[in-house]
C-alpha cells in the first residue's frame, strides 16, 4: 500500500494508568481492572472526532508469571464489549508480554514495534495520530514511530485532553505539545 493511502488517524492509548486505575502494581485479572471515571466519555468524544482508538500496552507480568495471556485477553475482551455497549469501538489492542528480565523484545515500549504494526494494519498516518501515556517510555515509543506523544499523570483525567485533540488540525500535530503533559 502506498503511503498516500495512509490517511486514517488514531489515538494510541497506554492501558494501565490511562484507561484503568494503576495501583502501582500489575493488573492481573478482570476483577482488578477498574476503568477510570472519565474514560468512556473521553473515548466517545475522541471517536466522534474521527480517531481510531487503539490500546498499546506492556504486559511484562506475563513474562514474570504474574498472570497469563488468557487473563489479559479476558480483560481486553470485557473492556471492548463494555465500550461497544456504549457505541465506542476499540479498533485493536496490542500488548507485549515480554519483560527485560526474561529476554529482549522489540515490541515492549519504549520499542515502537506495536505502534508500527498498528499503523500498517489499519492504514494509519502517524503524523495525524497521538500516543497518550503516563510514562516517558510511552512517549518515546510513539515518537520512534513518528507519532506525537502526550504524557498525562498516572490515573489522570483523559477527558481533559479531548478539547485540544478534537480540534487538532490534520497533519499539524507536530505544532502541538509533544510530551509535556500540559495540553
Ligand atoms: Mg501506564
């Protein structure tokens, strides 16, 4: 596919601390997955602004044996279903099960492979898109894939980003704050 066809835009979202409350440890099960208060409203608004919504999440707890692929799939399935019931479509979810203590990985953030794969799979133009995360490695992963990043506080309010992102002019996001979280 030619680059000229890459016209879709996306919000790439870190999961823990952005979508669900991060207690400072792993989220091991659906029972521990608590969606932050304004997330659904924010996702709906971002979707209505024309963004695809894609989760990009490190789940190194799998490599550590803290939880399983099945537990992660159950969390993501339930979240996507809950979104669907609110007319919000999560286009895709990418997670990296690796942890540096147990082996090297290109997919684990700050590696950019998950974002690059998402862009290729869904014909997304990185320059029209954003990576929202609560750790510098989220922003680094986005920037390595040509996606501008927005750093928010851990368990912050995603809704606060919506007005600026909703009116971000296509192809001009490089003029927006990239990583200082003040948007
Ligand atoms: Mg996080």
